[in-house]
C-alpha cells in the first residue's frame, strides 16, 4: 500500500478527487484530482522556481467531502491539507507558490501576507511533523 518517494518538499495531490462538489468527473471521464495533478505538473515544468517541490499523486487523501485536495509537506515542518480547488492552472500555480514558500520557511509557517491569493480559504487541516506538536 505504501510506495517510497524521495524525501523533501512535496505537494501530494489526491488524483482520484471529485471534479467539484456536484460532479465526479468531466465530460471526458476525468476526475478533478487527475486534472489538478496534470495542471500542477504543467505549471511546474514551465517555471523553474517551482521545480524544487515534488508533485506526488496518490489515490484518495480521505477528504471526500471536499474536492481537489492536496497535502503540502516537507521534513521537519508543519504540513497542511488544502482543498476545494478548481483543477486548473491558476489553482496549480497558487498551490506550488505556497508550497515553495513553505519549503523555504523554517518550520512550515508562511506569513499570511505571503500567501498567494489562490490558497486563501482553502486550508482544511494542519499537521505537526513527527515528534512535534505546534505551540
């Protein structure tokens, strides 16, 4: 069930997420999560400053009441689950820009003033790194 991936900053995208709150997939049978994963990869390939964060697809993050969810994580840093994104380039860019700022931060806390507009209102949970709790 577990698949090894390289350690380091990453965006884990649920590639089986629904397209939206009312739709499972688009007219061509593609899930929203698969579309978001492709958008993340396309944006990343076009922008070298966003290539320091791995994009890792995974079936089901168990946030099924939300759609197009991602987990932003890095070793030793607070992680975040975000959701309710449109599976498009704008969302992908905002997610990757936030993930890059998260990776560059000391503990995974990015000041609100530095958040891309496209991630505001999308946070679902934060998770402490193993061996720590947040204060």
